[in-house]
C-alpha cells in the first residue's frame, strides 16, 4: 500500500482551518504554520490551544505509518492518554475517519 502525502497534508490543512474557525490557536506541521512541539522524537501534525487551558494534539495517520514501529506507537499513545487527543485515519481515497487511539491496532 502506498502512502499518499497529498491526501495526508490536505487533511491536516482542513483540520487546522476548521479549528482556527472555531477559535483555536493552531500550530501545524505544514508550510505557513508554526510547528507543533515534538513529543520525544515524534512531530505531531497539529497542536492547538484555546483560552481556558484546553489543549489538543491531532495526528492524521495513514495505515502504513505505525506498522512495525511499536515503540513509536506506544510513545504517542502514552502521551495521548494525558490529553484530549484526536486521531484521524486517511484512506487511499483521501477520506478521513476519527479513531480512538486506545483501540488503534486492536482487533
């Protein structure tokens, strides 16, 4: 399966714009945006904050991003357990689906 970066990046941009419209201060791993803070070696796609101490990290993933790298997945999952984390999967057609990171990869 081939990862389609254009679908990934356009999805990240769409989410960033949706959050901006909802009054979030957004950082995104895209040109034209301030970069989000790293989580260990991991660079999240989106980091957003809102007045009132609310923070959100959003990661858009394709099916191949975590295959074979259990440690990377666990670092992100452990970090996500502490925050209001939203994870999206983008299929080959560019459609996004929000998933629960606690059940990601479980059958």
